[in-house]
C-alpha cells in the first residue's frame, strides 16, 4: 500500500455550520463542528473507509471531496494540487475524476430517463457524444455489461429495474467517465440483505478491472471490513483511530473502536467476547466535550481525559490512535 500513488491528500479539514436560531445578541455565533480537523489520503486503487456513528461527519467529509460543500479550513489536494486553487477547466476535470454513488438509487436516478441516458449523460455532457450515436450506445452497453446488467435493458426506465439493479445502473453512470475515485456513501444499506453481497462483490471486481479508488462510508462494519484496505474511525468530527483494515478489526486500540466492533459482533452469538456497551447519546457537535471528546461515554475515562485533548500517536506502522491510554 505504502508504495501507491496518493490521489487525494486531505489535511486538517474542517467544516463548521452555523447553528440555526443561535443567539446572535450573545456575540458568539454557535457552530456545529461537523468535521473538525481530519487528515487522510486516498491512494490509487484502494478502498478507504470512514466509519462512525450517525452524525460524526462522514457525509460532510464526502461532500467536501465532491465540491458540494466548501471547507471552513484545511486543504484537499488532488494529484498534488490544491483543489481550492483550481481553474474552471481543472474543476471540470476534477468533477469527472471524482464521482459518487449514494445510498438510495431511487432518489439519485431520474425516473423519466432511460438507462441509456442516465448512464450516457456524463458522456454526452463531458465528451460531447450525441444521444443517438452508436458510440454512446456501445459505451453504455459495455458499462451495463460491466456492472452485470443485460445490455438489452438499455432502454429501461429506473422502475423497470430491481433495487439492486438500480444501484448497478448508478455505479455504471459513476464509471462512465473512467473516474479515479468513486465516493460510495452507504452504497448497500438501502438494499435487501440478500443482494448486498452481490453488489459488494461487483464493487470489488470493478475496482480490480477499472483500477478505481473508493471512498467508502458505511455503518455496517462487515461491509467495511470486506471492501476496505484502510479504515478511519470518526467520532464527533475527528478521526480517533486509523489503520489498515485487517489490523483495525483484529487489533482495535481506541475504546470507541472497540465498542463499535463489539456492538457489531453482538449479532454473532457464536463468537465469545468481552462486550463493551456504548452508553449514552452522542454529544452535540455544536458543543463537543472538552478534553477527549469520547470521555462522556468511555468506560476507561480518567481525570486527564476530561481536561486534555489526546494527541495522535502511531502505535505501529500505519496504525494511529488518539487516546491517553497509549501515552
Ligand atoms: N447543511 C448543514 N447545516 C447544518 N448542520 C449540518 C449540515 N449538514 C450536516 N450537518 C450536521 O453535521 C453533523 C455531521 O453530519 P453528517 O451528515 O456529515 O453525518 P454522517 O456521519 O454522515 O451521519 P449519518 O451516518 O447519519 O449519515 C450532524 O450533526 C449534522 O446534523
Ligand atoms: S482519552 Fe480517555 S476518555 Fe478518551 S478514549 Fe482514551 S481513555 Fe477514553
Ligand atoms: Mg451520512
């Protein structure tokens, strides 16, 4: 992994949203610290995953990568260049190189468009292919075939596909411009359990075939473990632990990661474990706890955790953790 080309290099990225209805007369504008200083890179051909409970900032991070939100602070470099300084033609190329597939293919696919145009539209807009050209039809047929759909379904509407097939159409559209990175935000969680594995296998096969990188966001840790090369665990807008996937799942260090993994294993009664139960609500990102942000829920919290923020420590090559237990 370490030899691979870095495609996307994210440094100290932040996104703060103003709290609606906060008290302007107080002179202090309350902010939701949705993403609060995260750094990671995405390398060519890998799957990099973000995990963490609802509201920890995963989608906001993805939206900044997709240019749908502007960072409050920090930088995103693509192939060594800061996207904040891109010209309009560089932005155009970047939008083609970084595509997305979201959770619900119903809402991302226009119901009135045939597969031919859903998948072919980026080629028409970006490559100037005409809608009735044989070149477009050939390319779309190839993409349908690559995602495991019958090329004869080229003139189907979204409702004529099953849920899993619609997600395949969304992946075909994302692949159409031969992107370097696809953001997958909960790509299988809206699908029937029986077809999730098929879609995950397809994503893996397509990665090998196209050499594309994935930025994967998923609640389901089994999905993350199956697809990822490297994983970052987020809590309240920050990365608390980061490692190669197998290392993270076999040797989790941060109390929060341990709790997430043990909660996921609770559906596997055949596996013995010391269960760590995550108690309490996630605190508001508008008012994160001082010191270690996890201290209000951490079973191992001690005095220092309340007043001092833990620093990032590298415990093994490529395995970092932010927790005072490892000082
Ligand atoms: N446009 C916005 N304006 C204000 N607050 C926002 C906005 N977008 C996100 N937030 C807040 O930022 C925080 C992070 O949201 P985000 O959608 O990134 O979480 P997430 O990790 O993707 O959660 P989930 O797993 O539920 O999808 C949440 O508290 C959310 O309410
Ligand atoms: S720093 Fe303290 S509160 Fe935070 S995870 Fe470690 S032990 Fe728990
Ligand atoms: Mg989300």
